[in-house]
C-alpha cells in the first residue's frame, strides 16, 4: 500500500478511544492474566499486528481467551496450569512477545521453541539467554545469538536458582523476562540496570499480589522480586490507557502544523514513557498534561497540544531509554524546528524492527532533510522538508513518522509500505483524516 499525504492542513479534534490501548501494557496484561487464578477482563486492549502473536501464544499454552471488540477475557490457569506447546510458537515481529514468553516458560519449566519473522530473528537474544542459563534454565539460541530460542524444560517440582543479575543495557523487555523467570525461583531475584526502563511489569505484578521492590542505588535502578508461596496471582480487571508512543505521532503532528490544537484523553503518563513529551516541551512545544491520576496502578491523564515554534535540542543519557520508541517522530519534530538537534547514546535504535538510525537518515535525506548518521544516533539541522517518495522499510514507526512529515513538506510525500503502521496503530491514516489531514491511499495487489 502507498499513502500520499498533502501539506497545508491544520489538525483539530478530541481523541480517546481512537487511540489504541498501550501496547506494552496490552502485551503484559494478556500474558499475566494467563498466570492468574481465575477470570481476568481487560478493556481497551490493543488489537494489532504486534499483540496478536501473544494471543496466539496463549492458545498454544492451552489458556482460554475471548476478544469482543477491544475487551479481552482470559481464564487464568496459573503458572503450573500452562501446557507445553505442541509446535513452535511464532512470535511474529514482536520481540516483547518472545522475551516475555521466554521468562514465563522458564518459570514454568516447559519445553518450547520460540521463533518469529526474519526481522525478529536478527534481534539479539543473548541478553536473556545468558542470565536465564545462570538461573538454571536449559535454553539456547541460534549460533548468532538470536531466535529461534529452544527451552528443554525441567523436571516437575524443580525450582530455578535466584540470582543477582546486572544488565549492561537498560531494557524493559530483558528485565521483564528475568522477573517473570523469578516467579519460578527459590528466593529473591535481583536485577540492576544502568537506568530506569519501563516499569509496567513491576506495577502489574504488584497489583496481582507479587512482592516487587524498586530503588535507586549508586546510580543504578535496582529491582527485586520475591514470589508468593503458594504462587497464586489475583486476576486483572483493567482498563488500559491510550498508548503514549502512538499518541506521539499526533502530538508532533499538531505541534508542527500551524493553527492546530488537539486534545487526547486518557493516555498512559508513566514517567518511564514521557521522555519525548519532556523533550518537546523543552523545545518550546505547547503541551499541557491535565487530569493526571492513577488507573490500575498506572499514571494516566489527558494531553492538550497546540501548534508551536520549536527549536533544536540534544538528547542523550537516561532520557534515551524513556523515549526509545519515539526517535523517528522526534526526528520529524527536529526537522521542523529551528537550529540543530543531536541524538547520542541511542545505539539500541539499530536493533529495532529496522536499523532505525540508518533507514531514518536515508529516508529523511530523500526528503531534503539535513541529517547526518552517527554510530549511536544522528545530528539534524531543521528548517527544510521537501516532498517525494519514500519507503517504510517494514517499520511501523518510520511509516507513521514519514506521513507526519508530509504535513509540513514543500510538496506531497508518498510512503510505500505504509500498511505496516497497523502493527501498532491500526487506522492511523483514518485518524489523521478525521483530524483534518489530506491523504490518498493506493492499495496495491
């Protein structure tokens, strides 16, 4: 599919249910509900390309579930009630699905094979394989240290060995995998990471009755988990807030298009996820957070954003982790800003659905943006976006970012492969049109 977007429109409107439920929370809610004792009901579940593999994995583990619109019901079997899958579990393009499942299967002691798309098979898995092996998990990766992952299982009644693990890179997926494996350990599992990564796993497990503690010691984020005995988790009854990573495209779109004003209701404002909003505010963005409150243990609220004159900035250090999924759309904001923006300490971007540094720089240069690729980021001088034809490279966040760039380009921008935006934001182009953007969608056979 090719989508062409035309410059010149301003955006206006109020959004709530149009924004998908948070992807990270949706993944965890589906899987953790399977570990609970009884029936869980999760509303505003994100139904998209990256969450469907998790639901299919529940089926493979013989966990009953139903989906009515965006309301997911799961009949939890408990960790000991999961069944070994009779065939390899296909995690699609979702590294979250693969890594979280690896932790649960490790805790349950079940034999399994976890595989995925060619893109997923390029992503590094040694980060979970090595510490899981330290815990006593019989797990192996491919010779390249990637998927497929193979777990041999272990004798019924045997327990894993609790460890104090030190992560070289702050990663919510890695941390979550190891915390979930900790549910199958004797004693307390401790994890130190160099900075704060998303803490949805800790919050959700706490709400289900698991003792999880977090503190900062000597500049490190230290998390510990002690499984309850017996291991009996409380079912979830949760309304998932809107996804801030999905909202980011609309926030930047409103900031950079003259005369725009958007109101986005009930999105997740977890401080481990608000790095981009903070950066945009520092760049001069008129963004207000309203009605802040807790919902299901997660900070939530509303966002009002108005078009603004932005200036360049620098992003590095711990803030990179708190906006790791938002750099493609940050680059579009930087292209609309005055002056230079510099990103560093973001080498992790090369290990996403695509090498996001390389493909982002390539496609923005096609649009006339002055961007220079660095090993761990990029530098970009704002002020110029031309029209043209670009490619999404199968990366949903790149596809949506390139479409937003078309709102301020000198001529229309056509994005080939734009259908991949449905991986995390089904109906993104429709939402843009509803708000006032002008688009043409060409579906190809």
